[in-house]
């Protein structure tokens, strides 16, 4: 969720450009003023819409008075920089705090940094711990260690931002960093310290650099020896996803092998049975695919090669094993370790089916690095709770704000490594959020900077979704007795749009006798939220959200609607047109009355900006200002259990059940009664 500007400052910024335009100054110029003047007031937007002056000089005296124009420009620049510094959150991505482009060289031979072991992954591991020892004769509180990959990071060349600027010394951000004093209480006195850092295989070697001067004025004073994985190009981090049919499973993974270097494939088969080979397609993207900074600048890092294989004609509920493979030109094979998964049930199959749903988890570091704004505990706790309960989970739905890379591409590897125990075992389905897609001038519904210039490209490449157009990111997926309709709130959803037609088709095409549990999911809250963020909008929802969609939810009897974006948990009563159609309860039975809306955006991102209103909201039944996730359990076609679990302990803090027969699904209720005839 982006930070918002104080209202007084927002109003001032809306007035300022218009005031400047009203100055009748002579030749024509265009002034782009920030779109915070619109009702959305997203702070990040303001810093994108840079201003180019274009005044009309109408007075001969003013034509000669260039000083006045220069002074006005200076004042606007000062105000604008102040606003950008105050408004841009940066809290979602710790690496954005480092002013890499301001780095100066101050190599000191009396300073040293040493990392060990030199070679990692000798037994095929994709993650290992490294110990970094360092000494600085003139230590300070703001000294820090940056982990860089490739190891020769100082050799990277990038263009200066303008012709008056010298090329920066460094133009690549570290993949992680930690302050030298972290768990080194005597560092300020002795200058000696050591850090234990976890590295994952990211296709390149690593080095560790010691900086003084803090994060805003970094001075590079020493660089360590090189550390590398035994095979940096090895296939890693498999991600399962539902295919376009119920009997298809897709496997996506990352490697350092271009299709010209090695042929990717998957060896798979029923557990204990014959094994088959399935080919894989290969995708990647380059710096020019990014839409802006930092993704095109200091945050850029090659994503490797993304391979996807389609395993088809699977038997319902059967267990399969698989391993990732690459065949080299000399005929030898590179293998991953062995993994396993269970195939999806047949649509409508009456069996126990368990689904986990959450949003806004982000990534975290087990070694405590890159910590900012308290992301780490929640993200790791959610991941670990799901891993502990994995035998009782059939699929995961992560509805947007995936890893908060925000233009720092190395973080996608970090995230896929973090979720590997989950995503390699059960389908890990994702939706698009503002931190994956939004960027001005790229067709996103919101013109803010939240993706850090990624504009959706890494998300749609690193993860597979069974969408007709992966860039659109809306799709339907069936799992047994469930139909899930995943919308994309970063594209227009209103009536008459392509997405609106998809939503209605998804909701209307399900056979409720076979799949009685109809679930709608989206990132932004298109339904109901009593968060103060939405209260100040005056809507308690994403503007234009439920107004556009509530008739569809009611008409097609959507049981549950899930959202994230707001970093808390909230459950409503069955609600339609802001009215509870039945009192909120822990158990519902009989005919459908209205959709229950659930916000479950507290899987890891900081909850500091997601407080609840103090107003008494009639439709808000249960609120929790904490981190957690939801779990749905379909026992059969008549019984569904909903649970909300906290990430810190895995215990259930809210729950309800629905008991409903098929005749109850068919029954008439508010605004969904089918037409009838008196003919016999």
C-alpha cells in the first residue's frame, strides 16, 4: 500500500503548478503537475510527474528578466524534492535506502574483508551460510557490508543521468546488506567484526564490500575475496502451478542455462512407476523490458532463464515425482534434486480439499539482513507456518504484492528460494498487485511508481498463471469442488471492459452442483474494508470497486471474496449494498444470502499503515491488526470451513462454517431470482 501525502501538502502541490502557469511569461511550455490532485492522492505519483516549464511570456519586461524565471524554477525544484523525500515510502524495499550512485572510492589497505567458505553447494545445495570477517581501524556506527553479485560489481558500466554528470562509480545495488555492528557489540571500539550471511544460488559469484559513510554517502573501502556455488547455473527453485485444464500441472524454474547452452526438460512420473521426459520452454527479459528506475538502473540484475514444462494427462489425486534437467551439448545431464507433488482432483470430486489464501507477504532474510519496517518476522513466520502444515494444504493463492522487489531484480530469486519448500510441492498461484504492475504511462489502471519500474514483467515471467494473456493476469482455476476467479485490480475492471466480461464469464460458467464453492479474489479491496486508508477515501473500499461488481457477486452467489493490499485481517457479515443480509456468525446454513468479504493482506508486510477506523461499522464483524493468513477446507459439497490463523503461532483466531445443499444454491434471494413462467 503506498504512503499518502498530508492533505494540506497535496492541495498546495495542486495549486502551485497552476499558479505558475497563470504567470503570463512568453514562450510556450508545458507544466506537468502531479496527479495527487485526483481523489487517489498517491504520494508516489507526485514524484513521477516531473515538470517541464512552458510559460508564455506576454510582457517584454519579463522576457528580459530571466532571473525571475530561474528563481521560480529553483523554488519549485526545492519544494518538489522535499515532497518526494517525504512522500516516497521506500519502506517496502530496503535496498532503495542505499544511494548507490553516490558511492565514492576510498580503498584503504589497512581494511580487510574475508569470506568463507570459498565454494558453496558442493552437495547440490542451493542455499548455504557464509561467514564474513572484517577489520576497520576507524570504525563507525554507519559502516555496512554489502553483498554483491556478480563479484566484480565495480566493473559494471552505466550511463550518467545527464550530460553534466560524471558516470557513477557504482551502478548496481547489492543483493543484501547488513550494518557492521550487527551482533558485533565491540565493533566501534575494536573495528573487528563478523557476520553470518545466507547466500542462495543466483547464477553468479559473490563478493562482500565494506562501506563507510552510511547508506546515503557510501564510501567503498574494501572488497573481499570471491565466493561461488559449485554450479552457479544449476536448475533451482521449482514453482508448481495449475495448468489450463484440471489434469495439467506446470513446473517453472530458474537456471543460468540459455537454450543455446543446454536443453531444459523435466523427468517425471507416478511415484514408483515409469518416468517420462517433458520438454520445457524458456523465457527471459532484459533491461530494456523494464519501464523505469530502479529496475532499469541500479536495481537491474539479469533474471537468468525461466523454464516452464507442462505435465499433462495426470490421474486425479495421484502422487508424482519429478526432477529438473538440462542436457548439455556433450550429452551429459545437469539434475536438480528429486521433488514430488499430488495431482489435482477431478472438478467436482467429493474429497477433502484445503486451500491457503493471503496477500502482501514479501520476502525476508533468515540472517536478519535487509531488515526495514519490520517485514522480516511476518514474512518468515507465514512461510514457516505453511511449511509446517504443508501435508494439510493442497494449493496456495498469493493475491498480489508478491515479494516487494520494487525494481531490485535480485529479490525475485530471494523470494522463490524462500517459498521453494511450498511451491515445489503444491501449486503456488499468484495474482497481480500494485508492487508488481503499477508504473505511469504503461497502461496500468493506477499511474503510481509502486513497481519500481518492473511494470509486471518479472511477475508474469517468473511465475506461470493459466491466463489467456499472462500480461493481463486475470484467470480462473478449478480445484475439485472450488472455482477460483482471480481478478487483476491493476487493470480496469469496470462494466464494459475486457476484465469485467472475464469476471462475469468466470462466475457464470461454473457448475455449482459439482463445484459449489465459488470464490472471488483480487488484490485491492474491491469489496469492504474499515481500514483508515479507505475511510479517508470516503468509500471503505477501493473507489469504484463494489459499485461495479456487487451485482455480479450477488447474481452468481459468490460465497467468499478475498482481498489483500490492506495489511490486516477483517471479515464482514454476508453483505450486499453495505447492508448485512444476515447477522454475522460462526456458522451459516441454508440458502445463499450474500457474499462474505475477507481482507487477508497481513502475510508479512508491515501493518503500521493499516490501522482500523474507530467508527462503528455495521458490516465489519471481526478485525485483527496482526499478521496472518486464511485457510479454506471443503469437507464435501455441502460443508466448508474457513479459518484465520496468525503467522506467529499458527493458531486459529477466527473461523466459520457454511452448510449448504445444492437446492440452497439454487434458491432465490435478493437480486438473484431467475425469471419464471406461469406456463405448465
